[in-house]
C-alpha cells in the first residue's frame, strides 16, 4: 500500500468527519485529543496521520487558504518588516490555537495562548501600544505575564491536595487582581 492511499479498514479514513480530524491535526492538535473528540483509538489516528495523509495534503492543510509560494516569497523579501513577520507567525498561531480549542486539547491550547500573548506583547511594544510607565510594565509583568500564569497554575495544582488553603489562595489572587490598576485602551 502506498502512502496516502485510503483503505477500507482505516477507521479514520471512513470517519464522516475525516476532513475535520485532519484539519485539527494539521493545526497542531494532539493525536490523543483528536482521537477522543472523534471517538477513535489513539493508534488508529496516529497510523492514519502517518500512513494515509500524504505530505502534500498535510502542507495544504497547514497553509490553509494562503498560497504557500506567495507566503514564502513574502517572508523571503528583505523589505518585509518585523511587524509583517510577527503578523505571519501570529496567523499560524491562531490557526493552531483554533485547532487545539476545537479538539479539546487543553495543554495545546494553554501553550499556544502563551505564544500568542508573547507575540502580541512584542507587537504592542514595537508599536508603542503599551505605555512605557513603570506602573503599567510592573502590572504587565505581574498579572498578565505567562510566568505569573504558570506560577498560579503550579500553586493551585499543588494546593489541590489542601482544598481550604487552595480556596484561600484563590480569594487572595482575586483580591490582588481586583486592586491592580486597569490598563486603559483607546477606542480603535
């Protein structure tokens, strides 16, 4: 059997939402979350992705409606600004984020959300959309930073063994966040 050939025995090939399964996988959703979402066995999804989806189809799914040669030409062009590169990367991140959310891939969603926040933070600094006030920068670093979110998650995970303490910590996080100065956004 050749790679990319549909077989009568492959559950993923016969699945009525095969195109959605492949789209989610190409967008970065995990094999396990896709298997769970579509009611298939992990190994069946893995074998399907490896043996029945040719590289050309994978590339087309990843590229989506964007023509790959146009994208490569734009990126190779020396006149493309850093902001254009960040926008291109962000478009791919959003596509993968959407696939992870659609597949119910919580860890993939969290990871990609962090990368999106990083990308948006770089763009905001480059465009001056974030005020250069030390107060705003401290708030940004403390309450919105991926490191703080990771610390919160780790603490709450550890405290899951101590429900009363966990509830107290959550209340304190909420109290501190409610006291934080709000960032004002200009209407676009």
